[in-house]
């Protein structure tokens, strides 16, 4: 059981690290929740789907990359940790001055409606899959993370546990944003948004340090 629990927890931390910082996609999701909760729930699933897809792709490629660079594995791990640390440092620096959420709509977003059926929900899911997929940061994040720990993700069951943790954590966080958006509307303060940046990128920094040691 511990053999599956550890990668699942690692995946959950990785999923939260990429999902928690409230960037443009989070603001769009909150605005979707203000319009209608059902379409926002579908949009949240779209974001989590892309997180899972990028994590799965990186997990599949990571062991192959690691097997071809075995002599310098420790240096690859250190480089990956450096990439993650730079992402965390940049995010934490930005969190010092988080502006109020901008008043913009998702490209192609429908106007506010009284109800949401299967059609609008499917459209919201597809739209948020497309919007999230074009963000290179998510792909870079998982590529650095999984390459650095490829040796622990070679078994299919272990990789599946890791991916399950990523998907579960990402989806739960996105659905939490939907609930907050539906309940609080636009009243989420800049300070609260800044703390999501700090917590999310703090997890990324902690993960990077875990990967970096022992030093080569």
C-alpha cells in the first residue's frame, strides 16, 4: 500500500502546485461560476483534464529520457529542480502585487443565462480545455518534475497512482474555486488571491528542494 500511497501523495502535491496559483484561468473560472455553476463545473473539469494529460505525457516520456541520460541523472535532477525553483521564485515575486481580478470574459463565452443545460456545459468544457492547453507553463512544470523523478515512476501502477493524485488534487481545487465563485462572486479579495499564489508556489519550491537532494 505504501508503494502506491507515496506516488499518489506526490501527484497530489504536484497537482496542487500547478493548480493553486490564481492566474488568468482561475479568474475566468470564477467568472464562469458567477454566470452559472453547472457550466463552471464543466470548465473546471476541462482544466483538470489538461493537467492530467500533460502529466501523463510527461510521465510517459520521463523514464525514456532518464534511461538515456543515466550517467548524468543527478545533474538532470538538479536542472529540473532549478527550473521548478525559478518558476516558484517568479510566482512568489508576482504575488507581492496581485491586482484585482480583471473584468474580462473568456473568448467565445456565452452571456449570462438563467440555466445551463448539457450544451453549454459541453461547450464550456471544450473551451477551457483549449485555453489551458495553450499554456506552456503547465507542460514545462510536469516535464521538469517527472523527468527528475523518472526512476520512481517506471512501474505502470506507480505512474497510475501519481497521475491519480494529480487529477484528483487539480479537480478538487478547481471545483473549490467554482464553489467560491458561486458563493462569493467577485468579492474574493486581492489578498486572498495573493495567498493562493504563495501557497501554490510554495509547494512547487518545496518539491524542487526535495528533488535537488542529494546534490550530485
